[in-house]
C-alpha cells in the first residue's frame, strides 16, 4: 500500500485516512468517533477506496501545509494536480482524476461535488513513538547534502519532501539524522585543518596554538573560549 491513502473497514464500512501503517484519522463510521486519531488500526481489515472516496468531492483548504498534504494524498494515489498558487486558494476540488484549487466555493458546487474534510496528520512531536524515524522526522541521506521531511513510511521505504520542495522515495535503512550545528562546525573545522596542516607538523599542541593565535592562513572560523 502507498501512504497516505483512504481505507474502508471490511466489516463495519468505517472510512479512515491512513498516514502510515496502522495510523490514521477516522473520516466516517458508526463504530469509531469521527475525527479520532488512532495508531493501532489493523491494516488487513481495510481495503483501499481512495479514488472512490475522493471522486467528485470538494473541501476547504486551511493553510499551505494543508494544501501540501492534499497534494501528497492525491499524488500517492495517482490523482494529478493542476498548477496553483495557494495564497489565492481556499477550496480544493477533485473531478475526473484531477485535483484543482479555487478561491471561490461556487465552482465545485456548480460541478455538483460532495463536500468532505481532509484532516492533516498530527504533528510529529505529538506522536507517541519510541523510534526516531516517524512521519515528520527531518532526515538526510546519500552524501548528506540534502535534507527532507518524512511524509510517509511503508515496507522499508520512506516518502520524503526535500528542502527544495520535491518528493522522492528512499530506503529507510539509508536515512540518517541530520548533523547538529555543533557537529557540522566540528566536521567542517576538522576538514579545513586537515587540508591546511602537513602531517609532518601534525602536533596537537601546535595546532591548538595556531588556531588560538589565528595563524592558520585561510581558516574561516574565529574560535573563542566560552565564558565560565
């Protein structure tokens, strides 16, 4: 299964918007409270009804993040998105396998669309998880030059929106936590020192004296001791 998607319970008919495996928000159904977020749904009990549920529908868009998630939901289910500019858009409409955004609610109503609500995923810092990697985690991969936010997790793969606004899939095993600012400073400083100091003069005390005295030509850092 691709996430996010909308599933229907085989026995009760309840509709749930799944963000990741087992985690979702109830959209409709008498056996669940509508709007309730649950992290323990049994996935074999649901079938994918995303296309049927979204066909000929419209709803409100409450923020740029909400618009991005609606696009994400449609993209993961092969529903094409038309170009849009969020600042002028307050409503979405899905007809004939395509997602549109409008500023005027009368447009989807004229298309005889049914009004629905697409909820946002809960904030990552509000999710109860003992694992580092979850929806909302900031990750890096490959040569670590690009960072991104995890949007969905499934079958060992992560769907990520990178810092340039593009989406990609990466193996979970290849993902790492980004370096802290302190770690980046340490590694960059180490790299600069190695490129400037000969191994024949690789004396820790001498290097410390050079750094403190600003005697390493071309070094792009000003090192100062923290006040006690």
